[in-house]
């Protein structure tokens, strides 16, 4: 008998939640952004960390309370990617072109989401703002800055 719900389980319920095209905005994405004091004019801003914070908030888990993806490098316990399992593990990735700073630099571009597995192309991440919606995407392992366990 399975008791409780993991962050990954809950995050899956939001798959397909997307930005609204045009001048309108998705009220759920705005609520995620506003949870941590951001008052954007629309939902067309980076919101991957807002999504992870929202899911963590709903489950009363530790959270970064920041809209920057790399802020998650300071939350929970560091674990190696080889020990990550879908559930309460968060993957923090580099974002951008060219040489990117390492995990000691929190104020730099990044991306964050829930660990969903590994495939031939890399690490699978369930996250927000992936193609302007919540979904699962694959990223090269070379982009992984860290994995954090929230419980």
C-alpha cells in the first residue's frame, strides 16, 4: 500500500500547464510566480524555479523561495546523480551558451526541475517552463550542476 505523495507524483499532475499566448496569462503560472513575491506583468518570464517552489510549498518541503534556478543548489542535501530517483530529487542545470560557471556561482543562468530518470541523451527532468509549459525534457549530463534531495 502506497502512502503519501511525492513531489514528483504531484508535479506530474501539472504536465501540460502552459503559458498563455498573447497578452493574456495563465493564472496558475502567475500564482506560482507570485508565491515568492514576484509580480510579473505576464507569464512569459522564466518560471522553472517558481514551479519547483510551488510543488514544494504544496507539500511543505524545503524550498528556495527564489525565482533563480541555481538557488536550489543550497536547498536539501546534495546527492550524486547516480543515486537520484524520481520522488523528492531536484536537478539543477546550466543554461546558456558558451562557458558557464560551476555550482559555486548561484547568481547565473540555470534551469531546475524534478529528476525523472536517465535516457541515452542524458538526464530526464520534469519541470516548468520547458517549451513554455510543464513537461519532461532530456538534458545532457554535462549540464548538470547538482542534484538535491528535498527530504
